[in-house]
């Protein structure tokens, strides 16, 4: 049975789930959610996810929300991207770090800088969030010095979580040239067979 991922292309959190499913070889298909026209906050969608957000994975009778949970489900059901047994909690540590320290800033900042009318973009908030993101990039870049992957000797859910927003082309204060270790790591990820850009995995909600 084909699993369904409720998503839209601009969502970095949905991309974490979509890329993990794709690279793990799971039989899945995207189901477009028209976020920018309010579908995620409408009652029919809230019957699928009361939180009113993507991603949502429906696999048979099982419905899962939150990207990290979906990634862990893929790890548990396919045996891929979990790392060595002793790496389990370190992988989890970096997934949670990304959700709290990096993606939680990058997602809203990218929205403010690209998807709001220019005259409604709060410059002080943008500046503050860029500062927090630079601190997160410094942590990640420093950790990747001398490493190919965030945890262990191969790509794990930690990599697939932390990389998500960094592959988007819309500006949000991230320049790969400023972070050489992150830049090299993103190149390694994009060279993994089967890798796809978020807009090649999921339908965009806004025109290019």
C-alpha cells in the first residue's frame, strides 16, 4: 500500500519527511495541501491533523504528524538512516536540536522574508532571527569540521533533518559560502543517489 504524505513544496519540515521517505525507498506519494490559501487551518484538514500543519503521513491505518516522528517511523520500518545502535540517542539529539534551534528559526524567517508583502516584513524581528540562525549555523559548521556526517560514518535522520531548509533557494540570510563545512556536507547529501530538491519532490503552493 502506498503511503501518503500531506505536504507542500515550500515546507522545510515536510521536506525532511519527504526526503527521508524517498531516500529510504518507501512506496509513498505526496498529497498537496494548499497552505497559502488556508487549507491546513480548515476543518477538513484538521480532521487529519488537529495541529493544522504539515507534514502528515498516512500509512494504512496509521497517521503520524511531526517530521521527526515520521523520520523515526521510516528508520524503524526500513532500518535505514538510524546509524549504528550506539548512535540512536545522538541522532535523536541532533534532530531535536534542529527542530528547536535551526528549523524553528529558518522556517518563520524564510516566510517573513519571502512570503509576506514587502511592506509587512518586520525588520527588527528578521534581524533578531538571523542572529539566532547564525549562532545555529556556527554550531553545525563547527561540528562538521573534519566529519562527513553529523553522527557516525553515514547519513542519518540527523542529516536529513538539519539539511532541509538549507536547500531552499529563497533568501533567508544563509549563504553556503560563509560556512564551508556545511557547504561541503550539503554537497555530499545532494550527491546521494535519489536525492531531490524539495520542489522536485512536492508541489509548490506559490508560483515560481
